[in-house]
């Protein structure tokens, strides 16, 4: 379960070395925005070496350069053989780009004797066209693990101001979540870019979770702890989920088709949400036990 994704510039050795100690579920080793044109080659080699020689202790994602940048092929040649969890494709606008990337990843996996499908893809949606094509992008190819909303570039494309409140990206957030869930992949929210506003970060993370996002990216290690807390089931949520499943199990034993818990009817959707909560809690090592079906 990826709740937090932390961007690390690919041209900063000290941050890459310390990446394993920063506590994120995944690190995004960035070869694109964070790296100036004159440092692209050096960053690519640095990230390649970090992947091959370091144990990050978490999932590793590499944001490569765009397909039409003239830099992407070199990125793929160096990075794919190192077997990162996924490549993040910036400015993903249509399914054809994902299929093109998948074909090249597959070729390199075969060439390097790797298991097919080892390297996944996360589509970075940061244009209006990408958001509108979200479902076709999510279903373009089996290696797609998730959709990632890039709010900063998106608002530039929309020609609107990026605000802390984020109302200007509400539609995009909801569309990305719906597309991801319909496709059966994960949905990752855009970073909160005010490094010093920890209260604002927590509010933004809670809002993203309420919309259905799987997790959230960050550009600062200071944000990781808050994101993880807000995207993890709380003790109260776990306790309620356990109550729900215990109540439905008792109703089945008694041969009853409907039950009430704390004055509210418990039906299939509530049971399903309880099962999801406990599944996440088990994956995170917060609880144990078995699910019940309805």
C-alpha cells in the first residue's frame, strides 16, 4: 500500500543516500522537473547507480523525461535494467503514449533477462487532455499501476491560479479517482507545495483521502509523517470495521438478513467498506483476522 510518495531530485546524491531513512512508502527519483538540462546525463547515471547499489527499503519510482523530450530513450536504457517498482511518465495525454512506453519497457526487460512486467508504469496526468483521457490511459496496458494527478502543471494548462484550497482542481481530482477505481488501479494525489504549512498539508491530505485517493505525493520529507497518518486507518475506524463484521457474522448465525448497528442499518456497502478498512490495516500491520462476506 503506497500512502506516501516522496520526490527526490535525481541530481542530489545526499538526498538519494538518505532516501531510505525518510519514511515514505515510495520514493520518486526525479529525472525530469528537478533536474536542469545540463545535469540530465549525470542525474541519469546517479539514479541508475543508486538503484543498483542501494537498498531504499521502500518502493522505487523513477520519473523519466517525456517521450518527446529526446531524453526518454536514454533514461529507459539505464533505468529499466535496474528493476524499479515503476516508471512515472510525465505529461501523459493518451493511451498510445502508455502503450509506446510499455513496448519499450518490455523490449528492455527481455533484453536484460528480466521477468516480463516487473517494471510498472504510473501515468502522471498534468494536462487537461490527460485528465479527460484518464480512463483510457489507466486501461491502456497491464503495467499501469496507478494514475497520479499533477496539480501545478495542470493549473498552468487550465490557465488558472493554483491555490492552497485547491477548488480549481476539484473536477480533475474526482475524475482521476473515478477513472482509477473503474480501471482497478491506484490514484495518487498531487503534492501540497507549501513546505512550512503543516496544518494545510494535513487538511489537504484528509480531503484527498475523502475523495478516494490511495495516497499522496510530497516534495518535502516534513510532509511524509502527516500523509502516512491521514492515509492510514485510525484506531476508531478499525474498531468500527471490526464491529460491523462481527455484527454481520452474528446476524448470519441467527439467520437474519438485516441488522442495525448504533441505530444504522448495516448493508452490503457498509460491510464492503469495513472489509477494505481491515484489509488496509492488515497490510500495514495494524491488525489481523479474517474478512466476512455478505
